């Protein structure tokens, strides 16, 4: 079956150029980078590895020594939050938001069990922190504020400059999880005074299993994994040269026309089509200030699980925030934080686009959505009585 893949917020298709670059490394430069002092192939691997680091550093205006390679955004978030907290010689209070990604929220929970003081801030109905609420919870022991550049489920872009300004006024470190929004939203660490930034490759048509953490010079981080002295003595274990090189190549291939403007057109088209065809829908988050490649929609009076399964039967790949798709058997915690509405959370579907999606795919998706919702409404206990 030819799939219409609209789950790009989860993972994207690799560029062919990325695959080819990685194959070249796998076939010809497979020595460990740490073998650079022993033989020539190790030196060549090290050079390829460091060039990838340089590419990623330049993409945010950083120096290469500020970039630590990790296995992805989960590890980067853990290293940033736990590593910074455990290295701190001052206070023990950390702040995050109720809509942060689970690796952030669960890292905070772990620190709380270890005696740290954690504040999880509520957000408004768009998914953003209210600056005045942030100001209220800061105290003399606050050492770190962690937030998403853009939300992973509804795509809302955070008022990140306001948060950074507040943090710096109080001399508090900032961790920004930019695993959603990286490259689409330009970041320059020389202008945006952030201490820690999470980056990942698999949402920009790079390989899965590789990410990075930007660490501002002078920021203390405690190593979490014992072993060797790799990655500036912050991450033990063998370096993955192919994955790092693939990450770097994906960054080089990022194109504003295809990866931002094209996906924005697809998103706008799908919103228009769904609004025209289906009566009971809501666009979640802030559609006017959100990622161009992500759209979260609630189809009211039907279950998101059923909608997603019916889409899959038609070869259209989407994801739902419905409880039945969650191991915790709870509705989307993001949508509950925004609206505190179980029905709205249960009926949510996330559509996410990439350069490889087409206008015709979006038109078909909208047509199929109407058929699915009409069908499910006929058997829904929540449908309107005639």
C-alpha cells in the first residue's frame, strides 16, 4: 500500500542524501573516532565526526565545543536537567511547564524524589506560560527553568524571549527543548542567552538515535553515565559516526521553501478543507503562532482512537492523543492542560507534514476525514438527536 504519511512530528523520512552520506561512512570510515591517535582510519572518522559537530554548532551560532552528541532529545533533556541540577552548588528549585515533553517532566519527577523542589507551571489555552505566573514562582533557590521552544503536540510556539528575559533578570539558567521547532525557528545563541538547548535529528529528515545538547561555556553539568571520557567527558560510550554525519547532512539540507513554506501551505489547506467539510471540529493550540508542519484537531463527539484506526485502514498515517493509545490510559495530558476537557482530548488527532507531502494527499485526507467522522457519528452516543 502507498501510505500518506502525516506523522512527521514523530519521525520523518530520511533524505536520500543523508542515507548515501551515512552509507559512505559505514563502508569507509567505520573506525572509532577515539582511535584517532592510533591509526589513520580513526583520524578520518574523527574528522567526519567533528565536521558534523561544526555544522550543528553553526546552525545555532555556537562553537563546536558547545555541542555534545547524544542518542536523541530524551537523553539531551535528561542530561540538561539532571546534570545541571546535580552540578549546582546553590539552590534546588527547578521550574517547567505542564505541557513539557515527558522526558522533561519525568526528569523533574526523579529529581523531586531526590529532594529537589519542582514547580510545574500551568499554561494558558494556547499552551504558553504566562510571564506573570512565572515571576510569581521564582524564588531565591530557583536554579533552572526548562521549557519547549514549540509544543510537541499542538505546535504552539512559546514566548521564549519573554521567558529568557525573566530568567536572566533573576540570574537563573535556561534549558530550552528545541527538538520541535529546530531550524524552522531560527536560534542564535549569541542573541538568545540560553544555557542549554536540546536538538534532535529525526524530525528534520535525519537519522533516529542521534541528538545534541548545546551547553553554554561555563555551564556546569554532572556526567550521568560512567565509562570513558567521550564528548568532553560528559557522555561515555562509542561515538556513532554515521548517525552524527547523517545529522549534520540533514541540517545542511534543511530548506526554508520546502521545509517551512511548503508545509505551511499544506497546513493551511487542511484547516480550510476540514472546516468546510466537518461540522464539529476545533483547532487546538494557537494556529496563528505555531509550527508550520503540525496541526492538532479535535473531532468532537467521536473517539480519536477510532478516527486514527480508520485513517490507517485507508493508508493515512496519523497519531491520536486518545487514552487508548496511551499506556497510562489517560487522555492527552497536553490538551487536558490547555482545556481540561476530556471529550476534546479524547477526540484529538495530530496531523504533521513534511516536504514529501503533496497537495493531493491533503485533499484526499480531508475527504477521508469527512467519511470517517460521518460514519463514526452514526454510532456515537454523543451525536445530536434529530
